[in-house]
C-alpha cells in the first residue's frame, strides 16, 4: 500500500550503512525524489547506486553538516533539480568514544554537539524557506532512546540528542502555522551488521561471546527482539507520510519495548 510519498522531494542527511541506506531504499520504493548527502564519498556513492537501481530520481551532495554553506548549497542544488522540498530527514550523527564525564574531553563533547545538534539545525535552517513554500512539509529528526535510557559512558552523545529532542518540540510549535510538522524517531540498538561487528568486539574485550551479549540485549526488550534498520526506516516513512498529518512535536520510540516513554 502506498504511503502517499510518490513525487515528494526528500532530503536525507547521513545515508551510510544501516538506517541511512534503508531510508534511501524505503523512500525510493515509495516513489519519492531524493536528495542524498553524506560526509563519506563511499557512502554517498553506494546510496546513489541504490536509488538508481530502484528507479528514483535523485541528486547527491558530499556535505559536512558542520559547514552551513555546504548545507545551503545542497538545498540550492535540490531546488535546481526538483523545484521544491517536502521532507527533510536528519539522520547524520556523530558519537564520541565511550568515556565517563570525568575522563572525557569536553572538546569531544563539543565536536559531537556540532554534528548532532548544530549540524541538524544548519540543515533545518537551510531547508526552511523551501519547506515553508511547500506548505505541507515535514522534518523527521533521527534521535535515540538514549535520551531517556542513559548510558554512563556516552554523555556527550545523549546530551546532544536530548537538546535535539527539546528543539524538535520547539520547532514543531514554531513551524506548525506554516504547515510543517516536526517529529523525532528514537531507536534503540538496531540489529544489523554494524551492531554485530561492534558487539563482537566488545565481547572479545570482556572475554565473553557475541551470543551472550546479544541475548542480554534482546532480553531487555518487551518483544524479545531488536528493531532492524528497516523497522526504524518504516517509522520515519510513517511520520513523513500523509498518514501522520495530525502528528507533530512527538518522539516515536522504536526499540522493541525496551523503554516506555
């Protein structure tokens, strides 16, 4: 069943392995026209190939969202190609190396915030005039359930995302009169190859097995399984679709029931 996204123009920042590429696939299958950006040329090339294979009209931009001018140039290229912007999905992120606050470098925390918070706001600022002209537009900010389920060693990451969660609500209030909805999707750990490699590394460091740590993670969820990147992409597509026309300022948790918000 169509989600009503055919012909819509969607910018996606952060199109790498995992959720990023699943967003590209999902939007392309729905018939959206895509504006893809990433700081990694290999990620961008792979996402462009995926979009082309699925028949989606698309443009690509090698963009570091810490640079406001690059964000503005991406939007200008999108408008030159498609004439409008209907959807902005902010998926680009950065996480610091795990460390307690006492041991962490505040410079590392600042670098994380410059991507997760300020980079997202740069993208929104650049796209806002076009979203206002569209009149029936939406922004989806990819967040994390970690803003509620705190981890003692990722304070910089979760603090930046908590600030983004607040600003998602603020911007929903501010942009509502322009017909722009603003929501957040808050996934937990996603069951995909990047997570599996990471968990295997941790297991080796702890002298245990991947299977033990994986079972513990699944046991923390109410449903007994972890969401996949495709599951989270489906939630983003829902919020971007007309089916969510009355939803704004909300945080949609997609974590198998590990955390209830």
